[in-house]
C-alpha cells in the first residue's frame, strides 16, 4: 500500500512561529517602503547596504525582513508606515524622482510635506495633468497597475474639432497603431464650442500615450488631457499641485478593483 504523501511544513523560527519568506535584498528594501526597487538595487551595488553587519553587493541576496538586521549607510532599516496619497499633477511636471534634463518633478511638490519615500502608482506624461496616486506600499501599487486588474481610469480631454457620433464609436471599437490595438472603454461628448470640444474618455488599460495616439489616428489633436478619476477615487476639487491622503475605504476599494458596468 503506498505511503501517504506528507505535506512540507512552513519553516519555523526558534519560537515555533513560521519564518517570514526570503526575498532578494532589493525587493525587501522596496517592500519595507524605503525606496523603489531600482533605487534599492543601486544602493546595494554601491555597497551602501549591509545585512547582519556585512556589506552586501548582490541585490538578489536572499533576505528575511525582520529576521536579519539591514542597514543603509549604517542606519538600521525598519518598516515605515504605509502612506497613500492622491496628487493633482500640473502640466509640465515630470513623474520621476529625478530628471536628467533638470525639469520639475512631482517630488518637488512633496519635498516639504514630511512624507516617507513614495513611488508613483502608474504614470502621467509631462503634458498631461490630473490625478496621480503615490504610495510606499509596493504590493498595493503593483495590484492596481497590474493589467489584469483593468481598473477604470477616467479622463477629460479637450480636442481641436468636434468629434461626431461616428468618431466616438470608432474610439470604442479601436484602432491599430504601431502593432498595438488602442481603444477606449467608453467615450462621450461633454461639451462643444465652435472650434473644439471636451470629451470624457474611460480606459481600463494604459498604453504609452494611449489617448493621444488614439485620437491622432482619428484626426483629432489633443489640447488638454486631465485624469479626473482612478476607479472610485475622484480628483474632485483638489487644487493643482496639492495632495491629500487617501481614506482607508478608498485604499481598500482600489485594491479590490471596480465592478464592471
């Protein structure tokens, strides 16, 4: 008679409780909310990170957070409080920690706020404006930006010209550009003047310059592009360049995704 298969138990610490999983050193630093994964890799390879008193230069060095003493520049690293904010990004501001061309970045808007390191959750190009989320909870951020999440993002877009019903339908059926299928989940006319119009465009995916490329292929120039909502979180009356903490309910709803309509 065959022997029953034994399940392997989780590794236990000396006290009998399960040990935390081992991850690469750079990933551990990122998950602790110290910095981004790429910044952590740079710190490690520069010899600025030690584990158990020993300098480590391998970003993939297996490490257990909370079980091994990790220091950056001689200062012990501890998990920081998880922070989630919404920021109204103005035009001409770059979503980057530093810019090689010396342009203003979103971090200049936060430099006196007393916040820990925060990473952008998704992107807005320099010419676009509106709602941008930032957090040091990298697992939460990854869940939101995962293409499988297909979280609705709503934009108000000013275009030169007045798109008719056929153009709006074409935006939803989509076009092919540079080998990519670009489409809007929804597109509608908000208001129109003599020479231009404002559209509301909803995406549930985000390719590089998605809306600008889609409209250009249909013959419309984008004059302004403002992201006004990400899932259940709306820009509201948040002033340009200002930010606010997300409410706990907003954080939870974003993690859950938005029901399809």
